[in-house]
């Protein structure tokens, strides 16, 4: 290889080696570490995400204790139960993850993770993360409102 006035001259063998090496690097970077099975792993909603919100609500803490519910479960009320508490939880972190995953893939026009193209993985992850933050925010707001209603009704029943 020879360099003269901002020009590089190299023989064909060196050029082919350089091109092959760069193609190999580009292909490995493009595929990165993502597969259909792990694309959302780094941003997936976890039971601890829900638990952190649950533990800020005395109403939910009471529900978890009374129903022996998983602390990462989504709070629910059973309207047919006179105690005001459901006996089991219907939705947990895995159910929410499935819904968020489907939302993120649907924005890209796909029905499942396996249809996401390599060049769409980063976008899919970003969409999932945004949906997750929105869901957690809405869930926290719902618990705040539920807690206010519960304690206001509890106060009025003791008057």
C-alpha cells in the first residue's frame, strides 16, 4: 500500500481483504445480539417494575396481603366480592409484556417478533420502551385514584 497526496494505492489482494473484513464487520454489527426471542429483553417490563408502584399504595399492599397475590401482579378489584378484594390476580408482568410486545411490533406492521427485520430492531425496542413507560405511568395514576376513592369511602362509612 502506498499513500501519496491524500490518495491510497494498494494491490488487488489487499483491497479484497479489506473489503471482506469490512463486510464481515458490517454484517456482524447489523445482526448485533438481537433475535426474535430476545429483542425486548433489555427493556422488558419486570415484576419489580410493577412491584415498585404497588408498594407505594397502601390499598394494594393490603390487597397483596389479603389475597396472597404476587407483588408484581396488577391490582384488580372483583366487583362481585363484598370485601372489595379479588381472590386472584388476572394480569401480571408477563401478560403486560406480551401486550407491550404486540403493540411495538404492530407499529412496525408485524404480527410477531419473528417478522421484525434486522434494521427495525432498534426501532422496535424504542417503541416497546415508550409503551412500557406510558403503561407504568397510567398504572401508577390509576392506583393513586383507586387509593383516594377507597380511603374517602372508608372515611365516609365511619362518620
